[in-house]
């Protein structure tokens, strides 16, 4: 009970913070995410038992198991456990995207004090590049808000981790070096040509209405955001700041999948009992919503969806290129 009260205190009591400018001149802005007001709770739906939707949604859904019941192998003396096959979209992780190193946008604070700006390599905002190019840092937080609020009691069907800053790119030497990052994505050499990139047009057009899932077979594409490669913070396609920020958020997810740090479930009979690493990002199993600097808690968007349909009013030149997102991850699990 004390832990829950402490969480509520931090959620409600921590004010927005406008931090000082960093050495590149980029300002750090943001606020601590309030789960009551800054999250689209209707975006956890549809919720299914087996393949039957219990609570429907206008948002598209991935395939679910046909059977409503699973028999999952367990170690002795249990051997076999019976449970309901459920599916829902869990608010799973927060992601910062920023041009100010160590700016923790979704926490409303700056960790730059006392830290070397050269850890992890270049921190420049690359002001000398072409106007449509940019470089961003990003941070990945574990955010088990379903567990915190005790919305679902089955430990098999929710993240039970603590809130944690799981990954920051400032200390990753691969994040700002496209050539060094080639060791993570050597297949990128096959898709760095106009013919391969033209295939991404179909995904961009199909997902532009917010009603279709991303095309997992086109794993080198991120739809309207641009190319999935390289798995770094560099983008040469910056149509708008929010489009570029969304691209970096999706790339970081791909990078963490490639490094085996993010595991997936699968909506199929028998397979639903387990989770395993997926080196290729399953784009269709993710949707996102903006949480910072201007939260957009009215709706969420499948990966690769164009930002044109929602970004108006969410970009402010005063706040700089600082964006916060929450990932909704499709979770198929056995409710015990």
C-alpha cells in the first residue's frame, strides 16, 4: 500500500520541468507522465478471449488464438496449467526522443549535470547538416502501469517489473555511428536502394488512415516515417520534427529487438504459453501515443502510420525537439 501511495505522490506532485539548455543549445523540456490523464486507456482494446472480442475497438488488432483455453506445460509437481487465452494492448514502455543529451522528457528532468557529454560519442545537434537531416538521442523506460494500478491480477498477463530507465543511447557507441551500427544490421546493405524503398510506399498508403496494421514482411520499412535502417539516431528524412521523432522511437524499438532486449508473445494456440526474442521488429504488434511535451491521450496509432493526421498542435518551437511516447504492445497470454 505504501508503494502505491508513493507512486501516486510522484505522479501527481512532480511538476513540469523546463531544464536549462545543454551544450548544443537544445533546451530540455518535459513533464512526468500522469497515468490518469496522459494515457489513452481506451487504446488497450480490443480485448479478446480466444478469437472472440469481449470489448471491441476501432483500432486494428493482430490475430488471436482460436481456442479460448490453453494447457500450458509447467515444471513438476504441476506439469500442466489451464487458463484463458486473452489478448489486449498493454501500455508497456515510455520512450524519450530528444536532441538534448540526457534530457529525460517523460520524467521532466535533465541528467546532464556532472556527466560527460562525450560518453557514447557525438552529442552535437548537427546544425551544419542539410535542413532535412537531424540526430536524436532516445531513452527506453519500463512502464508497468497495469501492474501498478492492479487492473489485472494474473502475473502471466502483465509486466510486473518496476519502473526503470532500461536504455539510454548516450552511452551506446553504436547509436551515433552508422558504420559501426552495421554490425547490428548487416542486411541494411540489401535495402539501401530506390527499388527496395519503393516497396515502402504501399505500407505508407495503407496505414495512412490509422485503421490498418503495419506490414511485418516489409521489415526494412517504417511506412510514412521512412526507412528502418540504419538502427541509429541519424535521419536524413525530417519532413516534420514529430515525424522524425516518431521514426527514431520506432527505430529504437527495432534496435532493442535486434539486441535481444525485448521479447514477444504470439497469438497462436500453444505458442501463447511462451515468450521469446524477435530479432526483427514485429511492427504490427505495436501502437503508440504521444505523452510529451503535449500529451495526446485521445487516440493511439499503429506503427508506421503517418503523423500528419494527428501532429497539428503538438509541436512547439519553444519546447524544442523533445518528444515523449508510450508504446502499446500487443500481449497474448494465458490468464491463470
